[in-house]
């Protein structure tokens, strides 16, 4: 796919994800035992044949840079094109954090102008999905669209609603011939269930022009000030493309927990991993060891784990130790957690390198899991 480049906007650390994003970007969130959120977006591009991918960094990007490295795992460590790490936006007023996609794009205009591809796919990194973009690009060409926006059908109970998140949510009015007739940005009661997935495709030169014009007129929000305006005045042909596959947007603790619990089930796991390969940073580990007395039921267990107790309906990342007479249920344990003897955990999310001392009990309902930050001892 020579004439298409990819641009990934990594969301800044979100307060709605609490302890999980204090030291990392949303794109670097660990999921499913061995992956990061950005792996899905980056793999989708590589599986589509895209060879020029830029990743716009935000504050707390060190974990993400360590994960991406040179792009070798995604076969993007090439002299021509390849993976480009775009450093975080920085001014006196905003150190390392862009005010939105528009500001982030403007700060990386040199990269956009230097690229040679005709089209650009702009994607956020907070959605887990497995696809290639061939169908999207074919739709974009056949519909003769200037801009194509990707949406999926979502009920209101499938979308995180908070005072900080709701203004960013966008819903699309779509005509019978696929044109976007209306953009609702941050509605409390949207008129449609066409939820914009923060994925769009357009000509690279058009994106440069739109960003230049918007910045010159002191606009700040790409959805409200650019896309919404052009839908209203119809100066550009903007179409909507419906994505019908599995997708889960991670914006809160509950949605992060739901994604990992989904992947314990066979069907969502098949949709997310059984279609196209999902590439990630390779780390050599010994296989998981199940010691005498261990019992594991309906769980994802990564390499390097040592299990002496009971694990049920849970996700264990690499190198987790579960002591004897310990019961872990409906929980997510990240890399190198150490759970000592006689511990009971239910409805818990432990970040990396957490130690839970013997005979402790942490129990919470699954709709409000307990979250323990990195390097904590309980």
C-alpha cells in the first residue's frame, strides 16, 4: 500500500484511568497478558501494507518508547519510511501535552510535509480492534469522498459517560448514500447510535491545508472547529464508513477491565486475535509453571508465571507468582506481581511489580474494581 501513510495520535494520560496512567500513556496500557493498546492500531496498519507510520507522543511517553523501540517487531525498522516517533508537543503553557489532535498535528507539520504518500489514515490509540484498512480505502475511493470517517453502532450503555469524556464523544448523522449530514460533538442524548471511532482517511495535502487554515483562525478542536464546520457548509464531501467488527474503546477503569474480561471468552478473543496477527514486543520467558495443588479455570496466563494457588476468570501477565492457598478471581495481575500465601483477591487490578503480603484480602464488585498502582506493597 504505497500511497497511504498512517498517523497514530496517542491519548494523554487520563485521570479516568487513575493509577494505570500516572506513569504511562493510554497507548502503553498493558492488555491481554502480553500486549499494549497501541499494538492493535500499529498491527492494523502493518497488516494493511502501510510502511510509513508516525506516532505522536504525549506526556509520560517513556514506557511507550521503550515498547516501540525501532519498530523491529512490526517490520518498520527500514531506511525508507518505517516507524517515526514524533516527540511530545511542548510550550511554556503546556509541557509535553497537546490540547488535542489539531494542536498535535500542527506541531508535526514537518513530518506530514516530508512524507510522500497521497493518503493519510489518522487513528487514535484507545480502541482495541483487529482489521485491515483495504475495505475502508476502497469505500473512500468509490464514494469519491474528500474525508471518510469511521463509525460503529453503539448503545449508550456501551459508552463511558463522564464529565471529562462525554465532550470528546462524537456521533454522526449518515444519509442513505453514506454522506455525513451532521456531527454531534459531546451530546448527552445523541440522535443516532453512529459512534465516531476517531479514525479517518483523507488526502495528505488536504489534511495539511485544513490544519494550516484552522491554526491561522485560532481554532482548537478538530471535530468541532474543522469537521463539524465542513459538514455544515458542505464544502467538502465527507462520508461515513461503518465498522462492524469487535471493538472496545478504553477510557475508564471499567472499560479497561471489561476489555480484559472479554478476552477470556472465546468469541471476542477470536475476533481480536484470530483474524490478522497482532504484533508486540518480544520478550523471552520460560513457560508458565503449574505447581502441585495449582488450579486454573477460564483464565489467560502468560509466560513466566508460577502458580501454586487457584486462579479463576482472571488475566495474569508475564512473571506473576501466585502463592499456595491463594485464591484469585475476576482479577487482572500485571507483570511480575508477587502474591504470597493465603491471599484472596477478587475484582482487583494490580499494576506491575505489586506485592500482596500473606493472608491479605482485597474484594470488590466487578463494576467497581480495586486498582493498585505500580511498585506497591500491601
